[in-house]
């Protein structure tokens, strides 16, 4: 025994390289239990859900703009962690409206779905090439 209480043994007889190669030879590969058809159908379902979600959001913004009688090019980002919908626009005044009427209406629509609204102004030149 050594001074620390552990056992001392001679490591000279252990061949590390052969030991590692032995474990590699005896290891086996686990086959995936999910077939390729399952993975393809899962991707199809995912794409279908995403497209439905996008069309639903588009309908919400389209209804809002039609009700408020204005049209604008904008970007939006929906943060699922904080449940904040950030709208990036060059004309935030249109979104806010007179006495905040438009933004209150949009907030009401999105809050019924559990989202808060934040506006950010895009400064500079907007190019659509």
C-alpha cells in the first residue's frame, strides 16, 4: 500500500493499444428503429405545421392592416421564450396610429393568443432587389 491508502500495482503488463482495439472489435452498431419513411413523414408533418402557422400569422396581420386601412412592408420576429412579437418597420407611426388606436388593436389581437407587441424602427434605406 502507498502512503495515501491506495493499492500499488504494476502497469507494465497491460497493453493499452490491444485493449482499445479489442473493445472496438466487439462493439456493435445499434440500428435505428425509425425507418426512412417515418423520418420523411415526420418532415412532411413539420413542414405542414410550419406553413399553417405562417398562413395563420399572415391572416392576423392582413386582417389588422385591412381594419386599420393601411399597408406597409415589415418584418416580424416571434420570440417563443419571451412571447414578444417584434415588428420591424420604416413607418412605426402608421402602426401606432392616432392616439395609439392601431397598436392597441394589434396588441388586443395578439394578446388573445398570448403574445406581446414591440415596435422597432428601421432607419436607413430599404432595398428590395
